C-alpha cells in the first residue's frame, strides 16, 4: 500500500487506529528483522561450508549464495540512499521504501534457499546404516514383544488352536 498526499495509507480504513509514523516504524522494523535474519543465515551457511573443508559446494548452491548477497547489498544501497532523499517527494520516498523492502525480502528468501540447499549441506545427511544403528536401540525394546506376540499367534494358527 502507498501513502496518499494527505499522509494516509491507500486502501486503509480512515479509523484504523495506526498512525502513519507507527505504520512506518512497523514496516522499517520488519525490513531490519528480515535483513538481520538473512545476514545470520548467510553467516551460518558460510560457517557450515568452512567446517567441512573437504566438501565442494555445487555451482547452483554458490549461485544461490551470491544472489542472496547481491539482493541484500542492493537493499542496503537503497536504504542508504533513502537518507539522502530529504528533498524528495512523498511518492519517491515510498517507491524507494518499497524497492528496498523487495530487495531485502528477496535476499531473505535466497538466504533461506541457500541454507536448505541440498548440495550445500549434503554432508550432514547420513546413510541408512547409520540411521538404523542410531535408532535401533530406541525401537527394539518396543518391537520385541510385538514380534513375539505375532510369532505365537502364527504358531497357534498353524496348530489349529483357537485364538482369543
């Protein structure tokens, strides 16, 4: 939503209860939180890749990381230029805010995609043998009585005994 020349949000009810400065503060806070989250996510991915020196990051994972960096940098540049727009019109400021919000949001999405990219963190996935070895101690005590009960039921059926 854009602001009208009177300072209200277009499409907002006239008595929304939110002043213009509060709406601006909420929108700015959202952009800052998205930006910080995207930066932390990218730093975490870098640490993860650096922690596995023998692993190679695929071209698509590297491209996703570069895209996230580029979007965040573009959003930063627009936000820095917003400070220089003191003499700009209200529509120019609103347009720059929307562009910065879009860039930061795209950077956030790309950083999340890089964080969960299967090529970037493929070393964390364990083979089936490892999963069985880890999970068997949890499930074996439960499966043992069930297996014994099924074996007894099958032997009774073979002998022709009545089942309860």
